[in-house]
C-alpha cells in the first residue's frame, strides 16, 4: 500500500492511529549497512515494519529483517526511539499514523539477500554511498544515528 511521509507539514492529514514499529541498523563485517528500496514509496530505508500481536519487539525485528531482506539477525542493542508527533505517515487507504518507531542495532547471522513484496531491491551499502540514495528525512536520521553514533541511544 503506497505511503507518504510528512514531517512538520502544516498540510499533512491528522493522524488517526499509532502503531508500534521497528527498524534495524544491520552492519556486516565490512561495515556495510543493510538497506532496502521500498516498494510502497521507492525510497531507500532500513528494514523494518509494524510489530504483530503476540510477538516481542526483538521478534518483530528479526521477522521484519528476514521477511524484507532474506538475512537473519541477532538484535544487539537499541539505537533510538522515534516518536515525534510532527512525523505522520499517510497510507492510500486513509490510515494516517503518528510515528512510533524503535530502532535497533543487529548483526547478521545467516541467510542471503533477496527482495520481497515490500523491498524492490536489497543491498549491503557502504556508508560513503548512502548520500546518493533517495531516503525519507526521518529514515535518514535513523541511519545517521545508527552509523555515526552507534553507542548513543537517541530519543525523539
């Protein structure tokens, strides 16, 4: 389902839901970052998505990363909590979510790269190549925090 991110946009629709979501900063031994090109908006992002009923937050991280990338991971630490009410995400079905996302550090443990219904492309990306990729402002903040300040926990 296509989506549009709005940040500090006076014309953004009012949120009608808040959904717990997770993302993961996954880096391989070479220091490359696992990124997906999303099918719903064409932008590059960390793998992640909504937590399902009956699963823990770490289980949601592991499931989402595996579903979207084919890579299995161990969750190692929290990178940040992102809950800025100025960031809303509008879906074409009328749902408008206020952001509530937990971002984690994770290390790859197996699997192989593959695309999915949610990820058009999946790549290990060198940090010096990230600037070339179109990315939503809120997602870029998570990426920057995860790779440039990996020992700090970010609240926002």
